[in-house]
């Protein structure tokens, strides 16, 4: 198995084509998920940031439907894994089987060999099986019997779990939680969206008629476009300040990792591109702080007794941390003033 490189993909998409392709994916998913535009766009941003998504919410709010709708909106390989206590690591990664005809072992790929892998109720599998995803999610490869197999590009794991029903479940290892770029919650729909759902979903399942509006090659070009989004030094410093604040917070015994800083910036690039910008604003980092950082941190015992959630702790840190407010010059920039010819402080220099 070979991994496609960017040279094999081709050139980047122009801004108008990027917008048309991304909006088509969002609109297609919204045929199934009613009234959750912000959630759908964040899920697409995680895909374009080359990350993985954890959907955590109560039963019946559309966690699996969102994952399946995104998978069906892109014409690429999709595999679904129903995580159960008897699931084995080899079911995920694959196994070498002895071939009687060739008198040799041959590798049979597991469910992880796909562009989009949907893991339903991921916390119902044992930690041993969950750890089979660690190498896949971080290094985009699988090693079985000493042989390494590269995964396809794009590659994304979309996992769901129920935070309420704890009987028969295993908590996700911290190393695995840290590999998920963002954690989102669907939430209950508003009455108008729920009424529209009754009209549209009452007789048939809209997933049955969902057709792809993009393909793997286009998604690779979308990812290449996101990689070129400009991040100013002031914005990078603000991202570091956000993550450092979690490491120094008295309510936390474990702060966010350097991987969190990197994925925060990558996701901010994707969000900026989806909003039609070729540069990241500090506001993007503020909006993403809770979904990207909250699932990676561990509160102290006192904070848990006070029923303080990690979402609330991160939101408070964001509120307290000063935002670069001088749009003409960032307070983090210590270089001598220079003319910018009307360019904003976070925009890239134009030729």
C-alpha cells in the first residue's frame, strides 16, 4: 500500500472553488442534521485540519448520523467499527493469515484502512483494543508483525461515545483523548429544527438518499489550501499563552500538551479558510479553545467536588487571558514599527 503525496494530488484550489466545495459538503450534511450548522462546520474544519473528531453526547441526538452523513458526503472509502467488549485489536488494524496455497503469511487489512473510520460507542471496547488506534491516529500508519503499512490520505477517525451510561464502558486512555483534535457535543435541537426533523425524517431516513458531493482528491486539495493559511507571530504567541494557562491553572492537575497547541492552530487555519480568510485571527483561537482543549485536561479533586467541568474551566481561562486588542499593532510584537501599506496585523504580506 502506498501513500499519496501532495505532488500526486496537484495544485491548490482557488478561493472560490474552495468555498464552493466546502459549502457543498456542509449543505449536504445538513440534509440529515437539522439546525446544527456550527457543529457541522466544526466537524468539517477538523477533517480539513487533518485531525480526528470525538462526538460525546447523550443518546438519540444524532452523533452517529453526523459521522455517517459526513462519510457519505465524500466519495471515498468508509468503514464503520461497532466497538464492543469482545472487539480485538486485530479487528481494527488487521491480521496476518497463513495462506495454504502459497505457504506464506499474507496481511488482511482491518477496518482502519479507509479514508473515514467511524467508531461507534468507542468507550465500550477494552483499553487494549482502544490502544490499537494510537499509532493510526498519530502516525497515519499501522504496524503488524513488524511490517508497517501506510494509511490513505485523507484519514480521519470520527468516534462517538455516551457520557451518561457508564455501565459496561471503559474510559478512554489519556493518550488517546489527546489524539482527538476536538470534542463536540450535538446538544438538543431547538423546537423549530425538531419540527423540521419530524417532517423530513418521519417517513424515511434522509441518509438513504444522501449522495456524495466531493471526493478524496478534492478533500486533499482542500487540505492543501488550509495548510497555506497565514498565522501571524502574535496569533502563535496567543495560542501558546492559552495552552500555558491550562498548565498553570490551580483547578487543573494536568494541562494541555504541545500537541494541543499544534492542533489548535491547525483547526484555526481550517476555520479561517471556511470563513473565506487566508489568515487566522485570535478570535478563531478563542472560539476553538473549549472544543480543542477541554477534553485533554484533568481537573483537581477539589474542582471535581465543586462540580466544575473542564469546559467551564477553559472558558474562564479564555475570558481572563488578555486578547490582542490593538488591531493596528499587536501587543506581542516587540519589533520596531514598520509600514504595512494598509495591511492588517494578522494578514500575510502581499507581493
